């Protein structure tokens, strides 16, 4: 799968061994969801290492925001490809995933065995409000970067209303944002200006000389033959293990059905990790894979471990197969233990979630580099990112209602509009206090995300014990 068999890649002086160490470092520091992970990558590859410049970084980010799947992992893969072609992309993407995969597997096992014990329940009672504060913080951070003027604010607001009230599918929003950017850049070029999207990042005050020049042209073939070859290779990498799982465990087994579901999610859930979470959260409880509230428990684990936030899908795959143990062989003579079945389900969920992410980069990155200076494409990508902000805001409200209210929300319908309204009498005072506490230390103290979550988990135990003591006194 060599990208440039006959031409030399632009010389940047970064040894592949150094890149492996750097991507391992980024992977171990990738806590806190996509906003924090993108910030870590920017600091490392743009500010500290000076591998690429601001222009290339933001162009790659806009493309990854356009794709289905986790944008931070895909951004790492894209930058790895820019630096060292195929092997660089594979190393960057895999090292971004591996620490989170190991941690989530261990936590899933512990959760399945002990989550009903009081101490574990108390820990998650504190973690959920902390996750809520982190999601709100992510909305604000992404909004500051992506919404510098009224035009982008309007797109984000329209996206929020369309998602939260009218339940417009995300692909429709994406297509609308692309059309608006392409048309608006021709009619109102000053309003829909590429690069204007990031005018308020505030992350870079002085120009730098990146090792891979912004003007460097990557010698990559964009032929139809290359595109078909890359697509065939990655479709096989993605789907052959899924087919083997179906043959081994049965095509009606939970292991296979969950793998198919996560494969669909990898294709249709545009907008990054938060969009995927909303899609899965609607299906998993109805399928009997998760109990009410467990999605937020998994999200809390994903927030406290390195790796993409979408690693929560590994937890969903584990619990689904744990509750419906698989049998091996055509006659189903060998029944796996719930734990081993969960491990297989988690591994297949991870595979079917991330294999397509590599495919999108290998297929699209050469074309995006070719279009990097196209003004209309840049404007379209800017509008896409603004629309994503509105979707993330709608999901943050969904998280808030399911964290702060024991009964979640009920829907009020007015024609085509559906407005989720919390059930006010089910408001949890303890969760409300913890959410305010988490927001205070997250916004005011400038502490790391892992420290915020850890402290909230400890305070959550204290609040939980206080609630128990009050109930005992009442009895």
C-alpha cells in the first residue's frame, strides 16, 4: 500500500523511530475526549515538534470533522500519514487506540463483576456529573474555535434546533452545511472565508517554520486504480474478521449482531464521538445490551482513560456479549464463559469501529491535500465544523437530563417538533451539587481532566454515604 512508489516524500528530517515515540506519548496523554486530545496533538506536533504548520493542522482537522467516527484518532492517523506515509498512519492511529483499549478492557471486566457493589456505584455516582461538566467544557472550547462570527453562530444554532427539536439526521445536516459553504463562498466570499473558522483559537501567537513545509506537495497518486485498491484492502481488513466471527459464533449471536451494528455506526454516525454516542445510546438499551444508566457509566470510564472517547463502544460490546454468552462451533457445543464472551465482543466492537477510520484517511487524504488551497472547499469544511458544534450542544443537554434527573426526560410533541423536557420531580440534588462542583473545579482551577474526575469520584462517595445515612435516619 505504498503511497508514492516512484517519487520521494518531502524531506522533513523526522526519523520514524522518533515518530513512534511521539505517537506513543500522545496516545498515553489522550485523556478527556476529542477537544482535549486535539489540543494535546496541536501542542505536540505544531508547537513543540514543529512537524507541520497551523494551516495543514487545521485543514486536516476540518476533514476529520467531516468523517464518521472519532475525529481525534483520525486526525492522528492523517498527521502520521503526512509524515511517514502508510506506516506512519498505522502507527499513529494504533498507538492512539492501544492504551485506551487495554484500560477499557480491564475496567469492563471489573465493572461486569463488581458494578453492583456499593463502593463502585458510589464512584460512578460522582463520575457522571464530572463527565457532564467535561462535556459542557468541550462545547465551549470547540465553540470558541469554530464560531468566530454571527454566520457560524447561526449555523451552529440552526444545527442545534434541527438536531434537538426536529431530530434531523446528522448526514442531512452535513450535506446542508456543505451546500451552504460551497454556495455562500461564491455569493458572500467575505462571510464564508476559509480559515476564518479558527480566527479565535488563541493557540498560536507567532509564525513557525514547520519541518514539513505548508507549500510541500506530497507525491501521492490520486488515480482510480489506487482508490479502488485501497478500498478493497481496507474493506477486507474491516469485514473479513466480522464474517469469521459470524461463522464461528453464529450469524444470530450477540457477538456478530453487535459487530454488524458497530460497523453501521462507523458509516452513518457523522460528527465524531459525541454523535456516535447518541446513536448507540438509543439502540443499546432497547436491544438489551445495557441497563438504564450504564451508557453514562461507560462514558465515565472512557473519560478517565486514555484514547478516543468512542472507546465506550468497546464497553458496550463487552457488556452485550457478557450478558448473552456466545457458543463456538456449528453445533454450539462449546459455550464461552460470560467473561470470555465479553472479551471477544469487546475486541470485535473495537475492530469494526476503528478499521473504517483508517480507510477514510487512506482514501481521502490524498484528495484533501490536493484541495488544500481551494477556497470553496475550505468554506464548506468550516460550515461543517460549525454544524457539529450544534450537535455536540444537543448531546450535552441529553447527558445533563440523564445525569441530573433519575427519570430522564419525556417528550412534548408539537407537530414535527419534539421537545425533550426533564421530569422535574426526579431531580437528584446530590448529582446537581456534584455537577456544580465539577464545573467549578473544571473551569476555575485549570486542573487536568483526570484530576477533576478523580476528585469528583471521591466526593461522590462522600455524597453517596451521606444519602445512605439520611435514608437510614428516615427509616
